[in-house]
C-alpha cells in the first residue's frame, strides 16, 4: 500500500485512481482530484509527511 500524500489515505498501487512522478518518486492517489492538487503544489504535501529531517544538498 502507498499513502496518498494529499489526503493521507492508504492507496493500493494496483487500484490507484491516479499516480504522479515527482523527483524520481512515484506517488499514488485515491482520486484524480488528489493528483491535481498534488501537482499544483507538490512541496506543500510532501512537507506535511513529517517525521524525517530535511537534508540539504
Ligand atoms: Zn486522496
């Protein structure tokens, strides 16, 4: 299972309504609307997946 970064839902990769690639990673979405929201502002949704430290390169 993957996590929809927009709404936080668990999404089955096989059944995902939409997916997007961003910075070499594939993200799965429960609905096309979530993908649209993600693509408008990907950083916003990725930042809110807390926990890990940010690495600056
Ligand atoms: Zn969603």
